[in-house]
C-alpha cells in the first residue's frame, strides 16, 4: 500500500517506499513540492480536491501495465483541514482475478447450457412420440453423448474447485516413467479414434510428487496433444534425465498455438480455436488443472514451446 501525506497547501510531506515503487520514482526529490508536480492525473487531482473539501474520495488510474486505486482522506483538527492522506493500492491482480471470475462464470453457464439444451430437446421429441424408428436410437445416442460431456465437464469443474482450496501435501517417491507409460497405454484407443499415432519412450526415473495429481497432469497433457492434432499426426511422450532434473516431454506435430495465445492457454475455458474445440469434445479445463497441479508442487516447473501449424512441445521439469 502506497501512502502520501500532503499539507493543506497540497505539498507532499511524506511518501512511503511502496508508493515510490508503484510510481517507479525516488520520493525524496518530491518532498515539499505540490502533488501536481508528482502526479497531475485527473483521478489524483479529483481525490485531492475532494479531500480538501472534507470528503473521502476514491478514484482509479492506469499506470503503464498496472492499475491503481487512490483513497483520499482529509486530516481534520477542530473541524479545520490540516492536510490529506492518500492511500495508493495496486489493484492489478485483483482486477485480473475479477475478470477471470466473470469469464469463468459466463463460460460455465454457456458450457453447461449447450449439452443440457441438446438433452432436453431430443428427450422431448421422444416423449411426444415425434421420433420413431431409427430416429429414437439416434436421438438416444445424442442424449448419451451430451450426458457424458456434461458429466466430464462437471467433474473437471469440481476438481478445479478442489485444487483451488486443497491442502493436500501427500508427496511420495514415484516412477514418473512407469506412470507416463501407463497413461500412454490407456489413451491408445483415443489416439486411434483421432487417427493419431501415440508413442512412449523412457527409462525409470524417480521423482517426489503427489501420485493422483501426477496422473491427472500426464493424462491432461497427453489428451490435449491428441485432441488438438491432425489426422495422421503424432504424439511422442518421453521421460529422461537432464543433468540435475528429470524431464517429462509431451511433443506433438498438431495445429500449434499462436504466440499471442501461449500465455493464456492455461486459463479456464480459454480456447485458441473455439470451433475446433467443440468438435474435439474437450472441456477447456484440462490445462487449467495442469497449471494448478504445477503450482502445488514447489519442485515441478513447466515450459511450453509451440509454433503455429508445426506443433507443440510441453516440458515438465522435476527437481529434488
């Protein structure tokens, strides 16, 4: 929290280090100067002028890549204004979190509504006797498909909520190579369905991690590489040691990710190609779960390298 103290003539009497850091200045040279010499923005002037009239006032301003909020409070003595205290709060992270919360709420509503609309529509046709013969079987198949999507989506949302508040810290020695090999074997049918060749290579490598979370991490990375690939594409999963760390590598030659989207693909429901995402059957939450799992492991880091049209490689690094 930044703090600025002004006298009744708007001159700066004190400025704490947090405020200097926010504005990226040395505050000592501004002591004794009017506030306009330090910051002449309209929001700051509004706060100052309002406080000089005896009112508490707040305003917001963009500072380069930061967003700050000002709170102006008059200092009164015998009903006379002696000065002003201005609090400066960096609300960048709060604004970003609020934006993500709103996007998440809107996306959840949309993602749940789509399969529910399908289920309701097809079941109504069957109930009213409009569907007959082969149509009944086809509509039942669509209801089953939408129900599975809904269940998968709800399970992913519940898991994300659990990871948000988890205190789970059961770490153990795991053979990450064995776990990755099992995951690749489990996903072979999915790979064949998407006409993608899935392979694994590696030797036993022990790491310290949470078993359930590592299973989820490997599954989501491999599943994503399969879904966002092209017919005839490849996904190569490998585990190896690199000096002082163990590396899990998931490499595909699929659609790739534009550079501008690479920082955002781990956000909930963020999709690079929304039309393609619908057809893959993914929930848009897999990489968000991966991000949470990485954050809960101090010894695990992730790196993404991708080029549009050429594919994506994700490296997961395990250190002691």
